[in-house]
C-alpha cells in the first residue's frame, strides 16, 4: 500500500484516481501545522500541496519513506527542491493544466479593459445610471502583440483570431514556420511596440524579462496602447506604467500579477484606467480539477511504474558518483547560462564536446545540466533536468554530443557551442585540481577566468591605455573589480577583457563604456543563484 498525504485545499474530484485505487490510501489534513506535519510526514510515500504548505528542509529531514512531493500547480517556490533532491525525493508539478484557464482569463481581462466593465459595474451597483460615462473600444480588427508564444500565448492567439484581430507574436523560439501555421506574424519586441493596440504578456520572469516593459519600452509603443499581464509580476515596471497612463500615452492596463503580492504600489489602486484581479488566472473549477488529476496520475505512475514526466528535479545519484561529478555539473550549468547570453539569440543548433577523462564517464546528466542552464535563460523554472531534452525537442533544436580522448592540455575539457543563423558562441571550460572551475575559451579567444555572478565581457581594439580607461570609468561609478583577464588573437587587432565585478552594472554604465574610443562592445554576463 502507498500512503498519500494532502495538506492543502485540493479538488476531491481531481483526486478520484487516488481515492479509488486499491493500492493507495489518501489522508487529507488541510492547514496542518508545520510541527505536526514534521511528526507524520515520514509515514507517507507522497505529499500533495498547493501554495499554502511550506515544505522546508526541516520538515524534509523527517521525510522517512517519502518518495514524491506533488505541487498541484506550476510554481514550486514553497518547496525546498534542493533538500528534496538530496533526500532522493522527486518533486513534480502540473505545468499544462492551467493553460486554458489562464488564456480565458487573459481574454476576460482584455474585454473588461476595453469595455470598462468593472468601473461600469461599480458605478451602476452604487445606484447611479450613466450610460455615457464609459465609452469603450472594440477588439475587432485591432492589432495585438503576444509576448511569449508558449502554450498559454498560443491559446490566446487562437482566441484572438475569433475577434479577427491582427496578431503579432514574439518568442525567442518562435520560427517563421510555426508562426505561419498559427496564422500569426512573427515580430520583434520593437515591432510589437510600434504596431500593437494591445500587448499581452505570457513569458516567464527571467533576468531578460524583468522590467521588460519599462519607461523606455513604453515610449516605443503606439499612443493609446493597452497592456494585459496575466503571466508574472515584475515583467512590467509598475511605476513606469502608472506614469505612462497618467500622461495619456497608455490608455489602460489589466493586471492579474504584481511585483509584490498583495500589491503595495498605491498608484495602481483605484486608478480609473487600471483593472486588477488577485492572481486569478488559474482559479477555475476545471483548472483545479485538472491539476489534481494530473499530479494524481503521475504519483501512481511514479510509485507503481517508476515513470516520471513532470519532475522539476533529478532523483539523487549515488554518493560516490555525485561527489565525482558535482564540480562538472555546477560548471555545466554555468557555461550553459553564459553561452546563451553571448549568443544573444535562441539557438537553432547546439554542439557539446567532451575531452580527456570525462570521455569515460556517463555524461548524460552533465549534458542535461548544460541544456537546462542554456534554456533557463528564456524558460526559467519551466525547464529542469528531467524535461530539458524534451523541451529542446519541442523547440526543434538539434544537439550533438562528441567525445574525444584528446585533452587539449587539460585532464578534462568541456566545450559548448551554440549557433543561430550563422552566428556562433563558444565557451570551453575545465575543472583544475586545487583551482576549481575555469573558463579557458570564449569564442575564439583563449582566456583563464573563474565563473562569477557578474562578468563584464568587453571587445576592444588592442591599443595602449584601454584597461586604464575601463577601470577608471567603473571606479567613477563605485564598481569594484574583482579580477581581470585579457585575451587577443593578433597584436594590434581585436582583443577582449573579462572582468569579475562585485555588483551588477546598470544599463547606463554599459552605454558609457560603449562610448569609450576603441571599445567595440560591452556586455554583462550573469549567473543565476542556482548556478553559484
């Protein structure tokens, strides 16, 4: 018998497969205090939660026979995934069950925004009858820019077609062929800004998308544009949005998610041109049943058939193997995150080369780690070690792994190459005894740097005084340099320098650097916390 514990409010209809399965017993203890959960969790094989239960390291230390933690939803912020992985516990979620609910809520918000439905209801329900106060606009023949053409963005596009809207889609992985098959036009972010009457956001929150809609981007948009955000708080700069609405440039906004929840930005409250809902996109009876059904079915698959589909972590490998491969797994995540920033585009082909002693190892997990790091730049928490290769296949991106016993002067060497329409970015790296992880190749330059949180990558002409100019400019902004490495191919030609910095650079500093004579390009390369 397998024992399942449910500690949050989960649809009983969605759990019916577990209730009726002869090999499973289900206990439902909604709102159980942490201390009590800690006492009983060791008696269960699976735990199902939503967002209320906090599955902490302290609780997991008492996990006993626990094999699976299921989040009936998408995000797993309330689960200590690293502690679960160390304990060999699989963490799963239900990434697709909320798709229709989120798409329909987007349409509801767009229509409500266009026809002033919340404002008209509030005035009418207070006893005032004023038909002339709320003149709206039609969706018919309007243009809409959809930022993020994943599952939800695709469903929104299908529904917008029924309103005969002109649809522009942006996604790093959207191809011309797929756009054509959806009946939409592939567009850049700037094209969406210039041409769209509505802009709806359906992208994860990443370093690249945080404050994507800021004051600078809003200035590029059409006069009278309307924004809808049912994706993630933080994609829109709320202060900039309120200012743009107050100025008359933006006609209005419909927001379901916020930078801080509950929202603290007082400019949003009671604004006549902003409608707000409390993160309701997934809150439908059907969606809650679907997420429960999805995790129930997968719990049965995992415990009975050992078949895993939606794990967000990897089951623990042997302690000996883990200790041996740990430095390379960390390095793989790091170079994956860095190389995609160098390329500046989603890849259309990936090449991985292993040389030296690594050739004799099972490198599947290391390959997955690099792909996860690479894809996480655009997909964030939706990519993990289990689904990384599946997501790559979904995006129709081929990858090739080559092993070669030649060592290039290192006992172990990894090279990751990513390509996009003729452009290529390359990182070569190794782990040196006593020195740890080192990046020894950036594109065609040989270099020796340690992966750090903030790396400043500069291309410049190989002329005297360049290092001093860069150092002085950074110093004037109170930015401390940890290390500096330089590389060149030919004397007097193009050269690079890579600096590790103690803190993140702002865009204004990058802009100043690019004004320095002889400096051709400056780019900040960053590592996420999970890669440090």
